[in-house]
C-alpha cells in the first residue's frame, strides 16, 4: 500500500510552495518520491527526488531532478556487483569505490522515524560525498502530542517526528528559515 504525505513550504514565514511525498513499501525495500513546487521569493521551479532502498533502508539509487531556468539531473547508484557507486550529473559520470551502505537525502528522512536514539545520542551515517550526523534532541509537545526531534549536521536541519511521520523540517537558508510542515497523510 502506498503512503502519501502533502507538505506546505514556507520561507521567512511566507508560503512558497507545496510538496508531495509518496512511499511504497515492498518486500525487498522501499521506493519513494518527493515532488516539490516552489514559488517566489525562492527561485520558482520544480524539484523531484526519487529513491529506491534496500531491505535495510539504505540507498540503492537516488535521483534529483531540478526544473527551473534550466533542467539539472543528478543520480547516485549503488552497483554492488561492480563494487562502485556511480555518480552522474548531466553527461559527466564518476565511479567511487563502494565501501559501506549509505543514505541519500530522502532515505535519511525516511529512516528517522525508526531510529532508536535517546536524547543526546548522536549517530553518523555515510552519504555520497560525505556523512551526516543525526542528534536526538529532547521531545517537545505540540497540541497535546509528543514530537521526537532530531538535528542533522551539516546544515543544522531540525526534523520533528510525530506518530512515526515526519511532521516538520526546518533549516536556515540564507538569512531566513525554510520550513516544510505536514498538511495531510494517507495510508498506514
């Protein structure tokens, strides 16, 4: 069964678009896509993230497509049999040695609700080209419901999870805060 989440995007407190996250859980992993549309004051355009995950929730293939003044496509694919991670942007491709399972931006967000961390604990995850640190922060209560909070570094994103769902993501972008807030959810 497919899960569908709709998010409102805000920048500096002003509405700047919406996003739709679709998650399809399968026997051998997960397929997910996030389609976002942005309005001024952000550069207008569309962004689409697609990921395929293995049974443990790590990235097999990730693609980011950005449509604005121009179209850019960025792909990262794990080729275990060849022992490489293939990174492509436009006509350029690079192969890096595959050393360990890793997350892409979307697989990381999908993994957060299942993390068993206590407040103050930090876990490190490999990502293509680097790593991300996830720090569990103390819970907060919003409208009578407890929300688990995580800080992601680098970038200092704040992510809130309620009842197993990502309900809020906030990050400093330039001089203001970009925020994604869950509007509605369908499915399990």
